[in-house]
C-alpha cells in the first residue's frame, strides 16, 4: 500500500491519543503523517478498552472500542487497531472463550470488532497491533486494581493474535518486536519512562513501525 495521499483511521487508547509524547506534534499518528505524507484520523481515547466493562457509566473512558468503531470515517483507505493494554490493566470484562461473539468478554469483543471492520472496510487494509510490553505485565491482576486474578498481558496478546488470524487479518506484533522493553532500565529511561506510555522517541518508533507495516499490505 502506498501511503502518500491516503487516509488512515487509527482506533486506540491513551498511547494513540498521545500520552507520553511532549506534544500532539510528537505523538505517533502525527509523526506518521509527516513521515509517510498521509492523513491519520486519530480515534484514541485514554483509558479505553477493547471490551465492554461489567458496569458501563457515562464516562468517556467507558466508551470501549466496540462502541466507537462505528464512529470512524468509513471513507478511509485503511484502519489500524491498537489496544488491549487497558483490558489487561484495569478492564473488568472476563477473558471469555474463542466462541464468544459479543463485546462483553475480551475474546467476544475482538471478534465483534474485527467482524465490523471486515464488513465496513471490505477489501481495505486492516492492521491489528498487539500491546507494547509494560512494567508489571506478568501480574494476573493487571495494574493491581483487579479484585481477582485473570491473566498476564501475554495472554491478551495471544488471544488478539489468534482472533486476527481467524479473520485473516495482518498483525504487527509490537509486544514481541517493538524493541521497547521497560524491564531494561536504559530502555525505560529513553523510550518508556513511566513503564507504560512511550515518550517522543518511543512514539517515533511506533510511527515508523506502523507506517512500514501498512506499506507492506
């Protein structure tokens, strides 16, 4: 896919919204526009999750990906989905099983989201990105706010990849290939200072990796 002149929708959470970057100019979606001469529609909302929460409030942070996917511009030439870290961190939806098809579980929400994208962007590139590594990712209670043990981040990543494979959707496995591992002190200092959100240098890496992955589609 030649990105120049194209419009790309990106559905995401706080990282997509720009958390960690020093300005909107240095968040990865804006950097992508500059590097690849494209237009990126940013649909990132901090704190949001792919799956529906057990209790849904009027708070914007409870507007999960499945609620918001229909609000994107369907005239776009491609779509990127980048989420899952908040489902692990503080999501209240259960993991569910691969046969689920409703947004109330993580597996079901992934199925719902990808089915919607295939139906509404048929024939257009759709790229699924796995979450970045983060500090505390092995804690089955996420960021510590979950009352029960659920699963480490790697499990959410695996389900996301398996469901994308079911729909024959390409995956950019940032969890395994971003080069951003905050457990290495120097990497954390230079790329992911709070252990979760990339800084300007980390956003620049995301911009290049996601743009190059789209170019391969």
